[in-house]
């Protein structure tokens, strides 16, 4: 088998080149090739310096994570990096694209680093629940100081070439189109300089104030995660006066603890699950896609405006339709305001704002949608309204146009049946705020054409969404699983728990908020029948008293001017009143019971969804909950979490509280198998 590493001689400079598409991952063959090439360069007396560069669109963009959990094929990356650094001849890293993770560590092992202006350098391992395990936590603070090392390792965001140059992580910025030539010229310049600068021989200065400030600033972000703390501990170790060897030993110990832990397994699971979700099992990968040159959006409210922004930001023109001019003006005004807020933060240029707004065509004329290749309805969640819109769309949309509904719950097949082209109808369930949330549930109707589904999935990637295919079922994947949680949470209130206790259990679990905090944020009045005299449950009682959540400063909690919640005596009275009317004597509810009844029931519903074929795979269910509902990524999604909890434990918990258990869940628990 041909090695992905080749060498070229440029007089006295040996250029070592990796060609391992698509991202030059540092797999076993690359590591073996690098080791052999550097050894050859050291042994050849006519070579005075070496340059390491990569073909393709990027420098080494990380380790080959498909090797994780398997027996390591030698040499390991730490061995390769150490060998590069130990070279008696200078080695220069020539960086373009991204030098990430192991790729960054290879550059740190090199004596010098040059980069093109657009290059980025980083150690994102923390996002997989890990740390840079080939000396990164020890070399970065020795070269660039503790502050930057904390940012790079514990947060995992890459830095620009300019920032890297200022910090000393690279030595020179070279021409965007002349990287190899400039790197060779630089190698000749420094070929005879001695001693060679080796990161392992430098000393890192302790900075306890920086560490303390960093921990405080990021306390919320790092809450419940293991990996950031391990990265911080390793950086501190590099600066506490320990030898480099001791620091490396500590880094290895921390790395292995993370690698063997459930959090990293969960985060790696989601990494692969996200990529798997993009695949449609029964649709060929080479299916010809429909061309989408212009998108139509019906409704300029919060959802319609947010949906429009996704396409405008991707350079796709949008026609947005409303019934009234004031609603249209208000909606387009919010879109502009959102873009200008982004520009104020430096994430967009003013000319990009104008470019996006210039691609937006606001109109009151429904017939203007005739020019669109994809039309997304984002109006009231009632079947009658949606049927009316799709009947009208069927009459004016051009042949081959994709007709999509942003419905959260309703039956796509019933909507499609209003048209003479059900094969062109699909669900595109965006999550609010649609311009921010990454998840897109793509709902496949019984008659949705393969090329329609494939086109929408490809388009989702273009607008930077994580898309998951769902079948037609009430609430699809995410909201269907949400329902048992909300139902049981309300029952628990009646039986003796408080909103605060239930929410605290969910927040402690790692959710951004609990069921009742979520209700208050979304609006207690959502879905309310609007009849104050008709009070059938606790929610009705709250809504009847204008306790609609944060927007009225009262819901399941009371809120001050800053929307800070506090327990409400009035809510306690309402709950007590319902208990009395229902003849319920309140009892002590354990946190364990809350977990079983609000979280295990979600897993059970997920298993039913899989049994019914409404989701392609268990990992897709996990992706929905990670990206749509804030499930903690370090728990890997509901189905992965159930597996790590132990399926037998989940089944026993459900049976203890008399829930009917999904057959697939029970079978997997009994056989020691997995939910698929």
C-alpha cells in the first residue's frame, strides 16, 4: 500500500508532504510515514533542514478518531512529536487550512512554524471530552504562556494565524499562494542556527490569577464537564516547576482517565452520530438533487424571520410573504435588527448585512411565491390554516417546487393530501430561534419523493443545520418524546412535588432548564383554549390568571424586572387547590422518582419511535435532543444515556412505576444488546 507521506528534495531542504484526504488525519500510516521521513532527513548529511507540509485543503486537522478505543498502532503520536522535536536538524511546519488537535501538536514538536494568513491553529479535543494527549498541554504554556494555553485547551476554540504569531506559536506569516517556497526559504535562513528552539526545554511561568479568573469566567460553560478541568490541571502542571517529563506523565494519566470515562464516550458518540444522521438509509447517495435558487417563506413572525435568515446568510435569496403590511414591516425589521446586532459584535461586516437584506424580497402578494424553488410555510399551528395554505400553494407553485411545512406536531401526509403533488411535500421543522438553533427535523411523508428528501438534507448542510430524518408521527421525534416528560412532571406536581424540585433535578442532570422553567420561557398560554372560565388543569388555572410565564412576569414562578425567578405562593395555592379537588394527599417525592418518570419515560418513547420506524437509528434520536433541546452532550443523548445507565435499570425503573415498557427496550435489556 502506498504511503500517504512522500518527500521531495529542494537542494539541501527535505520537504515532507502528507496526502491523506480529506483532512490529513494523523492515522497510523501517516504517523509511520512521518517517522520514517524525519529519520531519513536526519541521517542524510546533505540535508540541512526539513519542512513538513500537507497537500489538499488543510494541514493535519487532527487525529484519526476512528482509532479511538482500538489498540494503538505504533508509533503513537506522542512518539512522533517527540522524535521531531529531538531532531538534530531544524524542522519547520508549513501550515495552511487548520492545524488542529494532533496537527497542532505536530507543529509544537517542530522547531519553527510558518503559516498562511488564513490558517487557524487549535486543540479542540475538549469538545470530544479529551485533552491534547501528545504534549499539547505542556508545550503550549511553555511557548505562549498559561493564559492562551487555557483558552486553547479548556475551551477548544482555534486561533488565527495573527494571534498565534503575536503569542509566539508561529514564527512567521507567509504568502497565501507561496507557502512551500516561503517555508523552504525560511528553513534555509535558520538551517545553521543553534541551539534549536525546543518547547520541552522552555519554562512556563505560573499565573494563578489567570487560572482563577479563567475558572470563574467559564464556570457556567464548564459546569458538569470533566474535560475542561483536566485540561486546566495539565496547564497548571506545566507551570508549577515540574519537569517536562513529569508534566507529560501527568498529561498521559489525565488523558487516559478521560478516554476511559463515559463523558468522552458520549461526546465521541455524538460526533459520529451527527455525521451519520445526514445519511438517508434507503436513498442512494448519488440521487440527483433539485436546484434551489430562491426560497419562499410564508409568515414574517419570529419563526418565519428566523428561517429566512438561514437562507439569506447562505447567500440564497428569499421571498417572504405576509397578509398585512405592518406585520411584514415588523418581521423584516426584526431580521435587520438581528443582523445589525451580529455586526455590532464583529461577526459580520456592515456590507454583509446590506447584502443579506438586499436578497430579501418582502411582499403581500402570495403569487410572488411562484418564482420560488422551495416554499416553507411558517404560520399558526392549526391544520385548517395549513391545509388552506397548501391548497393555495398547489395552484401557484411552479412544477418541481418543494413545498415544506414548519409544523412542530401536525401530520405531513394530511397536509400533502391537499395538493396534487404530495411527492413534493416535506416537513422542515426548525427550532426556535430558527436563526440560532442548529437542529432541523426533516419530516418524510409517505409520498415524499427521494430527491425532495435528499435535496432538503443537502440544503440543511448548506445553511449550517444538523438535519435528522423523522417519520410522520404526532410531534415527530423531539416533541413526541417531550410529551411524556411534561405529562409526568404535571402529575408529580399534583402528587406532592414542587416546580422547583422537579426543575432542580433536571438542571442537576445537565439540562439548561427544567420542564416548568421551559414552560415559563416558551409561554404558559401556548396551546391554551383562551377560556378563563374553563379550568381543567394547573396550566389552565395559571393561564386564566394571566400567569403566562416570563412575558407577564408570572407563570410557574414569579419574576422580577431582570426575569430572575422566585417561588410563587400563589402557584402553591393553585396546586394545593387542585390536590384538594382531586382528593390527592401530597406525599414526599424522591429525586429518583422524578428521574424515572420524566427521563426514563422519554427513553421509552424513543424506543417506541424506533420500533415504529419513525427515526432511522437510535443515534438520530440522540442528535435531536442534543441540538434541539439542550440535552447535555456529556450524556450523549437519551438513548446513549440509557445504555450507559444500564437498560435493565431503566426497564426496572419503568416497571416499578407501572409504565408499559417498549418491547425493543425490554428485549435489549434482557439480551444485553443495544437500542438501534
